[in-house]
C-alpha cells in the first residue's frame, strides 16, 4: 500500500512538473504584425489629421427607432412559474423598458451629455477612430499622466462618463483630495463600437486593436509614455499593449484578468483541494474551480454564438431595437451581480438608471454596432496565435482591481501572478463587471493609487 502511495505521488509529481515546465507558455516574446489595413478595398494612405467630432444623430434615425419600438412584436408569454431572469430577461421588465424607451427616453439629452467631453477622429490602418480626449485644468496638477482607457462588450465609451471627472480632475471630485497627479484621459471606441468604423476585413482582433491604439497615443497624440486601463475586452487590449510595446507604458491597470496559462490552471485545480495551503488571503479559502466552471456555463451561451457565427444572430438584433435591448440588458443584469438573475426586474435599476442603460443600447442601435462588436469574439477564438499571445507573461508593472461580482469567480493573487507582474492588487468590497460604470469613484481611486506608486519607481 505504501509503495502504491509513493508511486502515485511520484506520478503526480511528474505530471505536475510536465505541465508546469513544458506547458507553462513560452517566455520567448512572440512576434506580432507591426502594421495592418482594415479599410475598404486596397490599402491607401491614412489621413493622419485629428479632426474635432461632435455627435449629432439625424432626426430621421431617431424617428425610425421610435417607430420600430412602437411596432414591436412579442410572440410569447412569460412562464407562469418563472418570474425572474433565469430564462433570460423577464417579459414584464422588457415591456417596462420598451415603454420607457418609446415614450420617455430623450436621446437629445443623452447626446448633449455625450458631447460634454471633447471628441475627435483620426484615421489609422484604414479606419476612422473615434476617441474622447479629456484634459485636466491647466497648471492645477504637478504631474499629468496620459491614460488610455479601453471599454469592452456589451459596453462602449459611455461607460466612462462617470469616471473621467474623477481621473482628469480628482481634487475637484474627491472630498478633501490633494492629489499631485491627474490624468489626461483618452478613451477610444474600439473599431466596430460606437463611432469608430468597423473593420472591412477579417482578422481584426485584440492585437490589431492594441497596435492601432499605440499608434493613436504615440503617432497621433505624441505621447512618449502613458498608463493604460481596461476591463472585459479592454483588459486584453491593454495587456496586449504591455506585451507588444512595454517601452511606452508606465503600467497596466485592469479590472478583469485574462489568465489562461497552464501554471494558472494547475494552481486553480490544486487550490480547489488545498486552498489554505495555496492561497494567503482567507477570501479564497473556499476557492472552487467547479463553482467557476458552473458559473461560466450558465453565462457563456452568448459567447459560443459570437465566437462562431456572429453574423447570424446579429442580423436579427440589428433589425429589432427591443431584441437588441433585451440581449444587451440581460448582460447588464447578471454581469453586475449574478444573484440579480433571481430578481423579477433583474436588478437593473439597483446600480444604473433606465436612461443610462438605454443610452448604451441606443449607441449600438444608431451605429449598427452589434455585428462588428460580436465579430470581435470570433476573431479572437478563431485565432490560436492570438490566444497564445495572450498567455505571454506581462512584465510591465500591473494592477488588478478585483470586483467580487464579476464574471466567473475572482482569482487569488497567486494565480494572477502566473500571468502578470502584479505590483498592486485590490480586492474590492462591492461591484461587478462594469466597474467604471457602476463604481467609478472606487475604480478611479485604485487607478490613482497604482499610478502614484508606479510612476515614482519607473
């Protein structure tokens, strides 16, 4: 019996060593394309000028939207014994938001809010790139750091309208603050989202996005170094920036960590059995890979569709405003807090207002964003090189603000450190996936703290 035990332990050690050493992801820097072209037809020279931009949606577009909302066809009844979001968005809540969108929502008011911050466009790799550029008050702060912040799906740059004031003028928005640091905030729309043009070619992924945003920051705006921040796809874009162009970055701040290497997988499995031995923080003494996978399975149906045949479902969503609204708002319910799926109204107005949520949806509608934004999933999952690139260790100083109700389960620092040079790690007490939109003050506080630490040592 003792011999069998020794053999089993030895076999496990061999397997562990094999996984850890040979499948831990190559530490040799992977090559990546240094240029691309995603505009129509053959490659042409970019117009490198930066042009002021103002949102002004034509009246006929808004009229068409209202008419389509009014003509909505609902062909089902809510199940009698299901009065929450466990089957998807509750019909009563759908109709509540539908009626508000049709009769009370004011796009022109939202448009004025969207135009509050200066916006611009420029052309990079054949695409018109839209971005917000918010500067601190002149001569108010000793140190002004350029900050690139990148959104994800199903959001857009509107998610950042609450957090930008905290970042660009912290002493005016934090009570009693006396910060020496403020940020010059650049918030671009990922191509295919918001007012950035969608790619006309296949292959537009998160590596291409990182390259384009580096060109925006360095070549168009002239920043030699800058800080980056992102969540959801934005997290992958900014960590790719750190892998591709570390010499240009002060640091990387994320509120969602892409950790997919074999070392992390090994620690996750071992940590599920021996969490008190593997993880220092008591927060993770109930860590469970099984729980994580069960949660992912519950919430990843959309991902399988978008990662394979995004255009098919996108056609219907692009033709029906209520279909689009339902598809997006269901994510804002469950991804803000998974327990919200057990509520009749999905908890949508616990953290956001109807106007805020419908502004996100309306931006998708008026720009026809849904299909190109869904293709972003396919371009990643269909590209093994892009996935391998995301496994490369990130050496740039990196911060993770971990929110408890984000997708899946939050990861212990020990696991995140297998993928990134974590120098700042914060376990937030509340909040979910849309951190900048839901918890702007808390996220801004963490970004400022990380930057204060990092810029002093870089």
